[in-house]
C-alpha cells in the first residue's frame, strides 16, 4: 500500500506513521527526517536546507524531490511506503504522480490528520525528538524509548517558528486536500484524540483492520 500523510505540523503524522511502520512494515519516507539527517551530516544538501528549515520555510522543491526519488527507488519502498511530509505543495504532488506513473505505481490513499491550530501549538512547543532515530514524544521523556538516544527540542519547534510553519501549511500545503479529493483518494481522521484511538481509525480508513 502506498500512502501520503497530510496534516499541519504537529498533527501527528510522524506518530501515526511510526505505528503503521511497526505493525505493517511499510517504508517510512519522512522528508523532514531525511533533511534533518542531511543537516546533521553537514552534506551539501543539508547546508543548503538548514536556513529554510530553521525559518520554518519550505526547502526548494528541486532539493526535496531528488531526495524522495532516491528513496522511492530503494528496495524497502517497493512493497509499500508512507510518505510523511511530502508532497508539501501542488508542484511536488504533480511530480510525485508522474514519478510513480513512470514506475508503474500509484498512491492508494492520502490520509489527512486533522487537528485544530491551538492544539498544534501546544504539542509542538512541548515536543521532544530523538537525535538518533527521530522518535517523537512530549517533553519529560529525556531518553528515547525506542533506541536510547538523546531527546532534544527541534530548532523549528520554538514558538516564533511554529506560527510561521502553520502559515506555510495553510497557504501552500492545505490546497492538496482538494487535489487528493479530486483524485478520490482523500481520507480524513480526527487527530485530536489519544494516539491509539486515532490509530484504530487510521487502520479502518486504510482497510488495514483485521
Ligand atoms: P517536518 O519534519 O515534515 O515537520 P512538519 O510537517 O512540520 O511535521 P512535524 O514533524 O512537526 O509534525 P507531525 O505531524 O509529524 O507530528 P508528530 O507526530 O511529531 O518538516 C520540517 C521542515 O523540513 C519543514 O518546515 C521544511 O522546512 C522542511 N521540509 C520537510 N518536508 C519538506 C517538503 N516536502 N518540501 C519542502 N520542505 C520540506 O507529533 C507532534 C507532537 O504531538 C509529538 O510530541 C507527539 O508525541 C504528539 N502527539 C502526536 N499525536 C498525538 C495525539 N493524538 N495526542 C496527543 N499528542 C500527540
């Protein structure tokens, strides 16, 4: 199954993706994680991307698209993937469709995780992320429960950047909701409930329930 996760920053896309990956073994393609890895490795791409990410702006399409193409070609993505954080605008969505068509593949679902902005701001201000594996948890968790790595606060989870990321989402990414409605693959889940309740609905919506 090939899935795109949509939703505002902090809606819980990464959290739901982690659960789907653990249960079903899909490849998890998170452009945020790929970009953060490039930044910490100080690759040419990471150096170019860092200032955009710190400011809460979208990284230029050509940089992100090349990363995603490479990941879609990897063996682990051949049996199903979850795209988390990509596409982020219509140009990326159109490119994704044509790349998949060239591989004789297609998207099965675009899952929108919906959460109100005031909840988002609270979640992101208190989020901690594992420096090693990208696992996320609310503040208070200092050691990653998955790999034992150090939990830290992302630079773009500071209050001044969060509002800008929400504005970018509303102007550039939210139009994809209509785009995927038009392709008849949009599904929506209420993300403002306990993680496991959201996940139970995600499984149902994706017809993954036993
Ligand atoms: P990215 O890493 O993709 O960030 P994002 O979309 O802003 O999403 P987040 O990872 O912040 O949120 P999430 O929805 O995954 O929430 P999470 O599950 O962690 O992108 C970062 C930057 O990279 C961008 O700003 C841009 O610069 C660049 N970038 C990335 N992709 C790009 C692209 N395609 N094009 C251009 N630039 C790109 O949950 C958040 C918190 O809430 C956690 O603490 C979690 O524990 C908690 N939580 C989750 N679910 C629940 C729940 N149900 N109840 C209570 N708490 C919950």
